[in-house]
């Protein structure tokens, strides 16, 4: 492929990465305003979960199809769906319409997110890939600077609806660049090659898993039954995949322990990532009453450090084993979170920016490394599927954990209401209702206790990551 075409495609990938990362930084900044205006505290986790669930379900499907049919048409389809979903989200009149629109966004993102990495793997060698991925990570840095400021401005000056509509022109631009610059020739295979049973059982597993987690908030017994059902479907799915001719997720990949640990690590760290992206702004707005624009900057510090640290992935992999890198980085991240377990209302707000920066730096090193190694440890014809698996983990972690965090938050709040209505708590969540919040110290204490519980779960995830990587048998540098 001509160098000029590679540059044009790289620009499209850059814009697509920017678009999806802005989606995170803008929406999390606007989330308190959305909850308050739509009275959606009970459904707040679904705003993120619906998007992440559909991304998780469709990611392995797109990954398998990409190995069979090529990248271009699927990437364009994802862009179209993501853009339509963004527009509908911006026009949402109520919480339920918004959740449905977010599902459409997620179906599109299921293509866009993994195929950006797959296309990079197609165009660049393993040694070149670290630099290229570091370059595309500058899109995260740019979105980190623009996203929270733009999101906060739109929320404070216009309305939260505009934080979704801003993606529409970006989606149109990416579609046009790919259509013009990406010339791909690929021998298509018949649709009968798709592992239909695998798709069905995987979808049912993920759907029941998320619904079960959400039901724990209101109907514990039913929630447990649904979760058990999801485990049964997971077992059936694994049996089906072992017998499938063209499995949607090749189980054989997981015989490599190092590969498996990269997936586990990326999954759990992504679950932690969504924790501070959602709940740091909520903490700052509801307890410290800072404007949406200022609270959004906490995500900025994370994304900027993600960008900077990603440039060190290549040099680190040349000198240290993946196991050693992960253990050191995750330990530092975990230690930075410990103060959140006992933080009071006097806890300095600037410390949130430091924690986010440490987290972002760690994510930039570890998750970038996870993606590269998953692609490197499989055969060339499985790169698309391997990329889809690691991307599925990155989607599934936030999907599951958003539901768990939301359930934990709601359960702790409801158990400590003591005569205070849930509506009052809803009204306190947003920084726009500063006067109401200042007159309700009891509500602030309830929210603080709930947030302690949420970040306690995040620390537990750090511990699981450390244990998983301690058990990794590979202690060598991977060439």
C-alpha cells in the first residue's frame, strides 16, 4: 500500500479514536445533569451499560467478519450506526429513549473500536505498531483536553443533549475519509460460515449477565436466578465454540496463559477505568459542588497521562517481561486508590486529579501492551479475532462493572435514606443544584458512603489483576 494511503487511513483511525474517546469524556461529564433532569438515578448505570453491552455483544461478531470479509465495509457500517445512535441520543426526550439510542451507538462502536486496532495491525509490523498506537493515542489526549471543557460548556450553557450531537459531524467525516482513502481487496466468504449458535449463546450470556446485575439492586432473588442462567449459557457457549468449525471466539487461543492474562488484565482495568470516569465527576459535583466543566477535567488528567505513557510501551517491552511491567504498574495504581476508602468531605479535591493521572498513566502502559501482545501471540489469520477478544474484554469489563457499581451505589443509598426521599438525592447529584445540596448535609453523607463502597470494589479488582499476573508462568521478554 502506498505511503500516502497509509497516512490517510491513519488519519481516519485518529479521528475515529478521537470520536469514541470524546464520547466517554463528554458523556461522563454530563452524566450528573442527565440523571438530575431525567430523574434517572435508578437507571443511571444503564446510560453507560446499554452502550457497553451492545459493544460487547457485537465486537466478536465484527472481529470474526473482519477476518472473513475484510475491514472497510464493516468499519463504515459501524461509523454509520454510531453516528445515528449519537443523533438519537441527543434528541432523547426521556431516559428510556436515551437508553435505546445508546444501544444503537454501542452496536456501531462494536465495529469501530476493534477494527481501528485491526487495521493498524494490517498496515504496520509489530515493531512499528508501538509508535503508531502511541500516535493514535494522541487522539485520547486531544479529546481529554477538548471533551470535558466542551462537555461542561454545553451542559452549563446549553443542555446535555448537545454532548451527543457533537459526534455527528465527526462520524460523517470519518466515513468520507475511509470511503476515499481505504482501498481494500478481500475475498469474501459466504455468510453460512458465521458461528450462528455461538453468536446467540454469547449474546444471551452477556444480556442475562447485565440484567442479573441490575436486578440485584431491586429484586435480589430474581437477580441471582438470572445470573445463574447466564453462567449456564456461558458453559453452553464454551461447549459450542469447541465444536464449531469457525468459532466466533476461538477457545484455543486461551491455552496460552500469557494471552489469557492480557485479556483478564485489560478487562478488569477497563472496569476500573469506567469507575473513576463516572464517579469522580459525580463526587466532585455532588459533594464539592464544582461546575460540570471543572469536574470533567479530572478525566482530562487521566487521558493526558495515558497519551504520554503510551510512548514508553515499546522501550519497556524491550527491557522487561509483560508480567513484571503489569505487577509494578498495577501496584502503584492500587495504592493511589486506598485513600478513597476513608475520604471525608474535607478530602482535598486536587487529589482526585492526581489519582486520575496515576490511573491514566498505568492504563496507557498496560492496556496498550495488552492489545499488542494479544495480536503478537496468535497466527496472522487470527489477528482480527484476537483483537476482537481483547476489545470484547475492554467492553465487557466496563459493561459488567458499570452495573455492579450502579447497584452498589443504589443499594447503599437506599439502605441509608432514613426518611429522605430518593428524589431529594436525585436533586443533589447535580452541581447545578448547589443550594439544595448545601442545605442537605445528611444527603451528602449518604452519597459519600455509597462512593466509598464503589471505590472499594475498584480496589478489589486491582487485587484480582495482581493475583492473575503473579500466576503468569512467562517471565521472559517477548520479542
